[in-house]
């Protein structure tokens, strides 16, 4: 998480290309989405850096408990973010991950998307223009 402040400083520097953005992906684990965002804010605060502004091209994606939760839901499993799941084993097929990725954009924008962190990702990615 300490790299976050270095990357934010770089993004805010005058020499940085304005069209670039920063995408931060961090597992929510038992902390959850809002706590993880507050932890990232605290890192900036500790270094006397201003907090992330709405117009800044900084997107924070925080799957809870872990990215595997999102992948499993996108593959059709009825999981909730509040439940800790066992991480995928090596037997997860690359094709399954690709299939889940192809469904991500449409699923997170659904009105009935039940995963709070995935719904939040829709707002977060708009910050960087996607």
C-alpha cells in the first residue's frame, strides 16, 4: 500500500502525461471497501498529501474478500462479499478467468448487481474514462 503514495505523487507531478491515470486494485479482505479506501486516504494524509480529488484520474477497485469472489460470481456462483471464500487453486482455467473478465463490464452496471464493491467499481472506472 505504500507504493500508492509514490504513484499518486508521480501522477500529480507537472511532468506526468495528463491523459494517464492510476488504477489501484486491493483486496478488501475482512476490512471491506470503505475501510480500504480510508486506509489509502490515511497514507496520503500521513505524508501531508491532499486526498484524492473527484477530478483526479485515480481509480480504486476493491473486491471483497478477494478478486476470486468477483470471478466466481461472474461464472455464476451465488456468493456474497461478506463471506470469506477459499482462494482459487491452480486448477482454475485461464479460459474461466477470460470468460469472467468478458462479463465484468455488463454485470457491474446491472441494476441488481448485488456486490457493493463491484457496483462501486463502475463509479471508480469512470474517473479514468472507462
